[in-house]
C-alpha cells in the first residue's frame, strides 16, 4: 500500500483496514450476486459510502436500492451464519430460528443455548432430551428451533425424533415420508436415513420413520444404546425430541440413555404437579433434569 497515512499505521492496524475494505467490497458483490443490486447501484452506494464515511450496506439502504433484510442476509453470508429468507425452502414458518434469526424470540433461544453449552455440553456430554408434558406444550417445535441455533453456532447438530407415536419433525423440516429411527432400531435401515437440512451445513434430522406397533419396547432395546454411542461419536450435539410425558413411558426409555433432559413447559397450561411428577420419574430413570424452559404462545 502506497498511502503515507496507511503506511504509518502499525501492521495490525493496516491489516484491519484491509479487512474492512474487503468486507465492504464483499458486501457489494454478495448483493449483486443475489440479484438485489445492479452494478450501477453499487457504484452509487460506493460514492455515498466514501462521501459520508458510512457502511456500504447503510448507503445502499439510504438510496433505496436494497432493504435492511437484504443487508442482513448478505451479512449472514459474509460471516457464515446460515438462515433462510422467508418464503424459501419447505420448512415450517414457525421455525423462527431459520427464518427470523434476529428476532427477540431467537435471542432467547441463543441465551438458552449458551446456558446448555456451559452447564451440559462443556462437560463432555453430547446428548440431551427435550420433553414436554402434553402435545400442546410446543416441545417439538422448541426442540427444532434449538437444533437450528446450535447448528448456527457451528456445532455439528443432529435432531432425532423419538416420538414414534405422533412424530412432528418430518413436518417441521419438510421431509417426505421415509425410513427413520424406528427402521434403524429394527435393523431395517442404517444411518443413511439421516437427512441433511438444506441451507444449514451443520444440521441434520433423523425422522421417526415407520410408526411401529411397539414404540416403547423398540426404544428400550440395547440397539438404542448402541445408536446413542454411535451418534455421540459423529455429532457435537444430539437433541432427542421425546414423546410427550403424558403419552406413556416412551420418553423415560430414551431419557435414561441420553442422560439429561430439558423440560419445555407452557405458561398457564402445564401444571406444577405435572412438572414435579416428570422430574421425579426422570430422576428415578437415571436422567438428570438440566433445566426447564417456560414458553408463552
């Protein structure tokens, strides 16, 4: 660099300037590549950026060339932070962590993720169950969104639908009917049934698969113990979406193998007596209750 001002900076400061310039240039390239900005528009934004000393994205928004959402999407791509523009893919619109990652709801999810990383996964554990009292508690949707935010952290994340009675995750992630966990435990399939989620390189889903006539017995087999160990060797985070507590003992069979459970309860819906009974039976089954999340919807 020949500028006398820049050449007088310390080496690390000059590198920061280079990085800032590269980021601004990359922002324009990303916006053009996405079809959000024309080359002429990029030149106008660049002139305003230099005249006012503001960010390229801010200049493009001020000129009305792009929206704030367009800039947020480009920033996410710059920093390898995956999320999906609304209306794209076949995921459920209620998967807010995928479609609206800058919302207050997702900030709360990230706070929960941080607590779990510190209190559970940092201790060398890989698996965690998510359990609600009733189907209406929203535990399945919470587990899906939690899996997304873990993957956005760069953790290789697997969400396993262990609800072999009324599974939800294949609907949430827009998966076609296919083999899954039940088929794997019955020896009729292998780990090829795990599905990668488009747009999220670190997120995979193991759907419930064929609905079996004996879900509790299937989940209690030694095959599940072997599967849990195998998954722990492949993924950083394995989240088990458990069948609702009120649906039978299915959840207890999985929780004991996972070792830990996060309770997802609904405000003004889940009763305290239910919560206490869940915690007691989970402890008796060898599962630690890591915490509880109260949801309002």
